[in-house]
């Protein structure tokens, strides 16, 4: 079964976020905004590396509402949009103050 390029990136993002929010973040001993941001930077880089491995140099266009873009922009934007509700839920559940983190 061959999926559209957008679906491949969305599945990649969903898997990365599932691992993060069901495995990595809950297992952190200290759940702070700074620790989550550090892990998120690594996971975002992983998403870009995998997406780049799939689409770099192919010239495939990715469609967002109102605009066509490349694989890197599509990956970052969709990862961000998918992560925001998960992050807000996780922060609220674990009492992480997202505006004034004492770890900073």
C-alpha cells in the first residue's frame, strides 16, 4: 500500500509524538518545561532526518491549506500543530507551569 507523501509525514509525526507522550515524557524523573524542550528538540531533529531521508531531492510538493511547501516546512508545521494539544494536556496533567518554569 502506497500512501500520499503528506500521509507518510503525518504518520511519522504521530509515531514520534506517541513515543514521546506515552513513553519518554511520562518516564522523566523531573517533568519540567526545560527537560521537555530538550527532548522535543531531539525528536524534531529525528522527524526532519527521517523525512529528509524519504523526500530530500525528490521535488515532491506538500500541500497545506492555501499553500504548497517542501518536506521540511511541512514536517515542522504539522509536528507543531499535532503537538500543541498533547503538550497542553500533558503540562496540565503534570502541573508544569508553561509560562514561568522554575527550572529556567
